[in-house]
């Protein structure tokens, strides 16, 4: 029994790490842009396809492909900011609708470029770290966990300790007051979009060798991310990370001990319970990033 | 004139909020704009810091035309704005709020000196420097908003109803601070509904009524004006 608990916990930590990357990006974009980015799951998908195109098809080293995924999807974020969210700055509902349109465009491009079939790409490494007879973790998953941890720490440092990080938080809390301090709200919006989208792309790129990739994979990603940020408290980055951990543990344990469908239902139920009992989220107050 | 508004008009959509307003702020002086609710005081101030587009007219700062510039560019020229309702960053600490005020500055040593200066001027901010700004009292938040504006090392300070919602002792404290800041050479544009306070502090005063300039003159003269006494001083 102990082995099973330990093994399931390791699996949950893996899930929590990439879910956090996605959810934190979504929260950051919401905080600074005031827009709920429905295309976030497709940004994840785009990151996976960068790894398909570079690592699987062109033999580019895996971590180079992951970095390319981060940058390419970050640039997609900049494109969204410039083409969609900037013209719609005073219209959050318009931004949301535009992001749904962008989602469909990305899906269509993925179908055009790669077809509708599932992609399975060669493993990065077959190595497994074995802690005990029935407790082990594939090194490919360790890569995901370590990278997520490093990137989230870097983001935390950026937001709390650097001048532009403060500017980002100030714009999230009060864009007009931020402008009065000399902060260019357009510039902070671009930074938020690059980081937010880039993190989603990186999560998709990192996990690409471990999941099945198809143009519609974004759906389940965005649903998970929505559950997580609602549970965590919509404006809170720390809440998003903590809620990712909670969600990943609940989901992984229910999947292991019961089944996957029940795990999805449990996740949704968790969100509903939080909405009823504490509408501001488990870790959030009414504040934003 | 350090700051000069020439004949400016501002609309919200089709509705005109202020019409043909001209205001001059001489270097080193306190100029006040008084008027009742909805007279257009905040609109005038927001136009000065670039947050509202002009329908007509021009704004000059230190001889340079600044209307049409983005707010973050105008701050760089030396115009700091303490907005109506304080608008501090609620989730940031007191110190982070203050340092955000210095966002555009590169002179590290001078920033530290100015921070020390703000803390000396507002000892309560020093005590609470690691506290989240949201958790502070109204008066402390107002002091933080003033301190944040000072951190940009401005030449003119625009203040929108700094006395609003504060107890009389705190208002008195803020009045003293405004005088001190001004004595250091900073020009001040003070928007107030509290006309008694404003006319006491200012060198020169403008009276706005429903978007039009009704009266202007040296503050001491307006203080003795029949209309001002009846409408704004309750005498
Ligand atoms: N965002 C807005 N949209 C439309 N009309 C506005 C807006 N802001 C202000 N107004 C209108 O413009 C006029 C001037 O408002 P303003 O806020 O400048 O007055 P004020 O003198 O600052 O008043 P108060 O003392 O109450 O703050 C008012 O009629 C107000 O209703
Ligand atoms: Mg006002």
C-alpha cells in the first residue's frame, strides 16, 4: 500500500508541475490584460507541435526544441496582444470572443500542417529512477518537474524582485495608476502575454514526448486550467500553483484508485464545491496578481 | 508659466465635460481648482496627465507641448499625479508602492535618498514599509499616494481631493505636508471641494462650474469674493 501511495504521489507531482505552468500563465494574462484567454489550451498544443516539428521530424535536440516552443508560443502571445487584445483593450468580453476565434485558427493550422492523426514522438530518454521495487519515476517526467520548478521560481523572482516585475503587478492591480507612475501599460501587456503564452507553450513542449498529440488536445488542458484557477482564486498566482497541486493529487489519486472518468467528475465537483463554499477560491482573496 | 492649459475642452463621448478652460501654473506656486460635484475638476486634472484626449486646446509644460502624449510619457517630463481615491496598489507593500513611483528613474543613489526623505516626512510609512498597502487607513493611504508621486522626482504635483474622506486632524496634517512640499520648490495643482482648505493653501485659484471657468484670481481675493463666500465657503 505504501508503495502505491508513494508512486501515485510521484505521478501527481508530475501532473502538478505542468498544470501549474499552464495555470500561472492564464492567471498572469487575466491579471494584466483583464481577458480570459480561451486559446490557452491551443497555445499548449502549439508548444507540443513545435517539438513534433523540430525534435521528432528534424532531430533537433529536445531541450533546444523546448526552448523554441517557449519562444515561438511566446511570440504567438505577442501576436494575440497586438492583433486582438490591444484593439479591444476596453472590451474584456470582446477579448474573450477574439481568443475563441484565435483558438479555432490555431486548431485549423495544426490540422493543415500535421493532419488530424495523433502524433507519438520518440522518447527523449528511457531511463527510470527507481527508489524502491514499486516506486519509480521516468527521467522524462523528472525533466518536466525540474523545468517547471525552475521556471516558476524564475517568474516569482521576476515579479517580486525586479523593476519590470513590479510594473507588471502594478498594471495588474490598477492599470491607470500604473500609467501615472510612468509604466507603459502596452509594454507590461506584451511582457505578460509573452510569459503567459510562453509558459503554456513550454508545458506543451516539455510533455510532448509523454502524451498523445493532436490538434484538439487543447480542450482538456483549458478545462483543467479553468478548474485550477477557479479553485485557486482567479487573480492569484500562488493560488494557481497551490490549486494545481491540490487538483493534480485529487485527480491522480482518483484515477489510480477508481478511474479516469470519475477523476474528471471529481475535479469539476471540487470546483463547484469551492465556488459554493468560498467563491473567491481556496487561496485567493478578491485581489488580483 | 511652468504648466499652461490653453483653452482646453474635453468630452466624454458626445457629452461635453469641460469647455475652453485656461489655467496657468507658475513655477513654485500652489494653484487650486475648486468647484462642486461634477464641475469638471477631475476631468481637467486627468487631461493634464494625458489620461483624457482633448477635444480642443493645448497643454504646455516648461515650454513643450505635452497634450496628446501618453500618460507614462508625461510623467517622464516631471508631472506627477496623485489621483482621486488614492489608487495605491493594494497588494503591494508600502515600500513597493513607493519604489514603483520611481519606475522611470535610473539615479539609484538619489532614489534611495528620496525614499529616505519620504520616510522622514511620513514616519508611519516607514513603520509599515513591509505591510500590504491595502491594510492601511485612509489617511495613511493618502500619504502613501503622495509619497509615491514624490518618488518620481516631479516638478509639479497634481493632487485630486487629497482631503476626501479624512478626519479633520488628518486633513490638517496633509495641508502642512502640501505647504512643506511647495516650500521645497515643487509647484502644486490642488483640486478640492474643501474650498476653505484650498484657498488657505493656494496662491492663485480657479473656480469651475459645470465645465466652465466661472472665476479666477489670487486666492486671497477669491476668499473675499461674495459669490465664492456664499457658494463655496458657506459664509
Ligand atoms: N468616465 C466618464 N464618462 C462620462 N461622463 C463622465 C465621466 N467622468 C466624469 N464624467 C462627467 O463629467 C463631468 C465632470 O466630472 P468630474 O469627475 O471631472 O467632476 P469633479 O469636479 O471632479 O467632481 P467631484 O468633485 O465629484 O469629483 C460630470 O458631469 C461627470 O458626470
Ligand atoms: Mg473629482
